[in-house]
C-alpha cells in the first residue's frame, strides 16, 4: 500500500530564513571571504568562571536523571535571583525548569490552547513563535508595530479589536527579539488590563531582562503575580544572561497551581532537563554583580557604535534599540532577502562581507518587512565598525546595480 | 471576565503512578526506614571515564548553542557506532540528535499523526508513550501481550484486526521496558510485513539494544532501512548505554528524507540539544568494548539472582526477561497498587522495605495489570537478594492480613 501521509504540520512548519542563507555563507568562506555574522543572537561573552569551574571540578561518577521539576540547588539559586529582583513572593512550587526558554513557550501554548484557538503577538516577533504556536495547533494573530514607533505597542482599541471568542493568550517578548524594544510600565499595565478584562493568559518571554541600556527598565509581568495569579506565565532562560545558550535551561514561573502541576507532568514525561547543565547553572547565585555590569557596558558600547554608524548610511532607517542585542533596520532596497543573499554571493570588500537576517521571517503578515533586516550586535566594537563600513559600501554598489 | 479554560490535554495527561508513591517513600525515610528502589530504571553503573574526562578537562570559554542537527563530533562517533553494529548504509543526513529518546518519540508521532489518528503499541508499554501520543492528539491502540508468553507479540491476524483507516504507526520498544522482552527476527519481520502492507510507519524504540542476555539478539528495524526506507524510524538514546540518563541525548534515524527535514526544523525551533552533553557523549567511540561486556555481565548476574529469588516466593509468577533491566511480576494480591503503597506505609523488616512500580500504569486497557508490578534490577546483587527476602516476608504478611 502507499505510504501513509505525514501530518499537516510537516507541510507548514517554516524553514528558518536565516538557515536558507547558510549554504551561500559556507560557499563564500570556501572562497576565502571573511564573514561578519550580524545574523545570529549568540553572545560572544565568556561564561562566568564560577560556572565553568563546576565543570572542571566534576566529581559525580555518573550522569543521572535530574529531578523532573529541576535540581533543588538550581531552584534555590533562582529563588535568590528573583528575590534580588524584588519578587520575594515566589516559592519553589512556582518554578519549573525547562530545556531552554523554547520548551517553556511551547508548554505554555500547549497547556492553554486548543487547536484553532488564537494567540495574539506583536510583529515583528521572534521567528520560532510560529513553530511553537503551530505545534499547539493554535493560530497566531499578529498585531503590527512600526519602526517609526520604535516598535512599541499600538493603542488599546487597536489591540482589543483583535480579540475574539477564540483568543486564549497574549505572547509578549520584553525586551524584544528582534526589535530591541523594551516595553515600559504603562504598556505592560495596558496589556494586563486587557488580559484581565478578557480572562486571557499572558505569556511573557523575558529572557533578555538584564540587557537594557540608558537606564531603561523593563517592566516584568512578575509585578502582576498577585493581581492576576491565574493568568501570568513568565518564560525565562539562562542562555543569554550567563552565556549559557548551549546549556538549554529555562524557567517557567506561575502562581497558577493547576498549570504548574501540568508543567510538572510535561516535565515528568520527558524525565528531566540536563543534570550537568543544571549543576553548572546552579552557581548563578555566586556570579558577582560586576559580571553583568561589565557585560551590559560592553553591549551598550556596541549598540552606540552600530546605531550611530548605520544612521550615517544614506537611506537607512534604524530604530532605537532599548534592550536585548538586536535592531531592526530599514534599508533602501526593495527586497532585503535578495540583498542579504547578494552580500554573500556577489559582494566582498577586500575579501570581507557581512551576513544579516532578512526581516520577513519575523512577520506573519505577508508583504511586511521586505525592506528590513535584523542586525545583532554580538561582535566587538572593532568588528562592528568594520561591518558598518562594509554594509555602507555594499548598499551603494547594490543600489547602483538595481537602478 | 472569567479565566479562559486550559486545554483538553491538561485534564487528560496522566500523573505517573510511581510518582504518586513518592510522598509515602519520603515519609518512610523520615521514619528511618531504608528503601530498596526497585521502582526506577536508572543504572547505578559508572559513566565511562573517558566521557567524564571530557568534563574535567573542559576548555571552552562559553557554552554556545550546538548545531541544530547535532554536533559534528557526536554525529561522526554515532556513524562509527552504527557501522560497528553492521549498518554501514547510514550517513550523517540520516541522523538527528534529540534531547533524550523522549523527544525522538514525541517528534516521530507529531510528524506522522493527525489528531484522531491511531498508533498501535503492545501493552504493557512504557508509561510515557501515553503522554507522547496525547501530545500529538493521536489515539493509542493497545494490543495485549501476556506474561504466559513472556510478553511476545500475538499472531498476525490479531494484530491486523486492529488496523483501521486511521492507523498511522506501530510503536515498538525492543528490548522492552517494562517487560524485558526481546523481539526476535521472526516477530520483527512479521510486524514489518504488516507495516509495509498497510503503509504504516514503524517507530522502534531501541534504547536498551545492548542489554540482552543468554546470547539473545534483538532484531533491529535498521535491517529494514533499505527494504522500507520511507517507513522506518529508529529512536535511540545514549542514556542507558553509557549511564548518561541526565545528559538528555537521543538519536532519530531514518532514510525518509522529508521526515529528516522536518525533524531538523523541529530541532531548529528549539535551537539545539545540550552543547556540553554532546561533547561528553562524542567520546563514545573511545569507550572500550570491555566496558559493555562488564556492564552486561553485571546485569545478567542481577537478573538471575532476582528471577530465581522471585520464583521461589509462593504465588509469584515471574516472566523470563531477555533484555533491558526490568521484569513484570504477577503477585498473589488483588491490588498491587495498594500493596506497593502498603510496603511504604505499613511494613518494614528490620527497618528496611522495597519500592516497586504498580503495573497498571503500563496498560491502557482498564483492569489489566492490577496484580502485577514492574521490578528494575538496577541494584547490586547483595541488595537484590535482600530485596527478594523483604518482598517474600511482606507478601506473606500482606496475604495473611487480607484473608
């Protein structure tokens, strides 16, 4: 008999638009071209030594399953972390360790959404949200934010207009990947009012919490734990904060007891998160404040160099990133995907070029973001200055070619 | 407005029947009772030194995302492993690293099943299969196997009778957790014939491959990679083989190109499996054959001590485990769950007792397995001898009390 069909999802789960550029980047490298990677959001900062020491002094004789909820030492360290942030009203039972923030978002959606339910999020958004929402068989309802507004949320009536009987949750990324926007208290208050009025879950992805500049303060949904205990779901991650991307550790935090019970069952079904990773990360309460201070100062320098440089390029519109380490940039081109590919296949400046992420992958609405790219400032200042120079020359050449 | 309802799955995902006993075990421990844990399948064997050395000599300065498909060094080591097993027809493109075997089974089901589709599996089965099938919104169709047959599969006509238009896959665990059954070539051939005839996917969970005794050989579905390239999905894991349960590393292996592409997209959406874990596990090609030989000999001794001991207890029926490190045991009691709880709450023998896993959690059909428990032989021979002695005395007392 003919092979049975694969599921619907296999025909719809998107390929990463960044991923599609990888073969061209590899070819350029083979041709001796050096590539400045502005396309990825992986910090180049070193992991705190006290964490790496936990590896180097490893004394366990085997690598057993960890506790399904999370290793006690890590949970305790996290309680101290949240207390220091001003949230002393959190107990061990409000925490569930996940394998990265990714698993946390996926579980939040699966626990709240029936197939066909709707999840509101602000576009441009983190690409993988599409995959997670698809896995829960819910539908993503995008609300557009604009570069002219630095990608802040639109007014209340525009948001409320999108709510239907099927709306289950608002998914927020604060500070935001890919825009670098930090949502202030008045915005979060407004979103929470809407959520409370309509009984919606608020899933807040705050994995870039520490990465804020110029005294900006992200307003955490943790401030609503008591006012809206059933509806607030915080998604956190240790990846960016401690340069532990490959440790695959995140946190789900909620005061909704039923939800925490379900998260634990999801966790038990996949047994545990990594044992080694958790014992490395458990050192987080021993990381000195000066580590963060140094990291943030470094990113702030990079941000300034990048944004100032980009704004000097004719025709480029660059939003003002307030947090995370990304910025969305509007280019004087019709098709930024084509330009991003061209940078790898047809251009080099003294055998050097840059790789950027076309922004269409961050939008759900067709046609949006076509002339935008996302740039991550995870390279040192010198490399960023050179990248801006290359981008400037490339744009000049590309615009000439296209006219 | 009232809070929106959580999803259907939150009312149906089962709690672990073993988990429910944990508070009673904790209380017994507080009362000074020592517990022999026959309820869990975590090897007490040490991880190979060459792997632990990779931790102790850690030299990376940060913990970056790993490659989404898997770290090249680990994939290369795995190719050597499969080649040594006799399967040289496997390339890098046929492999996808997963976070444990759990993720592999979940992804296989999500990629093959629409909501409402049916997945055939043999009961008793590994409890978590229920959660994975539920997450894909498919339906588990159990085919009963019996202790009298050592839990081998029934004849072809009985299996074919369960196939409907909605059947998408057969999910097999070989060697089997929880029964210890090793499916021989004629059984696997028969299942493959059925699958090929009806165009079904065969998802074969072979994470206990090396754990076989008395010269028994498990017949891998890898033997069908060429005969049925579109339909065979192997789920593998490094957890048990190298005592790396907490490293959360598994493998999905298939020659179905579309499926491998989808698995990669699932992987990209959660970025990567653990970087540290993969660099530890990549040493697997340097683990000496003597390591396995020692491990298997040790388990074989334990198996003999346990099975011979249990069979001497009046009224106990013990199947003959051929692989893995579990055995299903029929007890002379009406309600094995009650007995398992009683062992922790009301019984001790010189301040010692045993903890066993009630078998109802391994069955989907209501009423089956009520007088059965699963026992894992992951303790040393001395501890197992003492456990059998305790169990024997406990049964005597319990049967007297109940009559």
